[in-house]
C-alpha cells in the first residue's frame, strides 16, 4: 500500500488503461464511501461499473464490525461510554 497524492490526470489514465480497480473515501463518520463515478471537465468516468469494490467492502465490513463490537478492537479505537 502506498499513500500519496495523485492527480486527476493519473486517475483518468488508469481508468482508460484498465488499471483502476476502485476508488473510495474514508473518514470518521463516513467509514468507507465507494466512488461509483467521476465527472471532470465534461468527461464521465465510471469506476468498477458503479459497483462497490472488493477492497472497499472488506474495509467497510472490518471497521463496522470493530465499531459495533462484533470483532475485537486491536487498535484501541473504541471507547465504551
């Protein structure tokens, strides 16, 4: 896994050459939010046929299981009130 900034041109090129598998955003409230499509400068870019990707779904399921206590919290994220 590499975390870095990428340009929209890089994203569009990856979609065109077939190497873009999925896009998602993450945050405290959003958990994992898959991106089904992008619209940029009059151009539409469909991501994974508009479907949730395998990695997005796996991350969502894991984080939600930790949040709801269905799985142990190995990171110390959860505080019971």
